[in-house]
C-alpha cells in the first residue's frame, strides 16, 4: 500500500494576513501527520509521493496544477517529516494562484499506481 499527498497552494485574491498563513501551515502539518500515520505499518518503504497544485513554480513561475513538492522531478519524500520539510520549502518558494485543479494530480498518482503493478 502506498501513501501519496497533494497540497493545494491556491489562495483567494483577498488580503491574506499572518494569522491565515500560520493556520494554513498548521492545518497542513496536522493533515499530513493524521492521514499518514496509519500508513506507517502498511508501507513497505517510508517513501511517499508528495505533490502540490495551484501555484506558480520556480524558476520561470509558470502556473502549475501538478508539481512535485520537492520542486524537482522526483515526487518521493522520505517519511512524513520529509513531506513536511519539502512542503515548507515549496511554500517559501512558490507563488499561489487563485485557481486549483486536483484532477492533474489524481491522474499522475493513478499512473504511479499502474507502474507499481507492472
């Protein structure tokens, strides 16, 4: 059994204050830990695919609806702490957009699952 994470980086156009950002960071951490913990006993490796969507990503800051959370080409992170570390790095480096579409990530993860079966 494999565990994959997709984090929505989009934000509304309205003013975002520091309290909103702090709550968002806390919510992501709680969600990753509470959803990922049960998979620890069932995962053959502690490597998990982690994605982001709804942001402009470096270096050219083009809009993306599916990117590796590491901002590299490899979607895998080492453990839940690895996911959170790469999330914090991505959060500091991407530019949120107002629209997010999860379907691109779902398609990519389904291809990862198909490849794992072969």
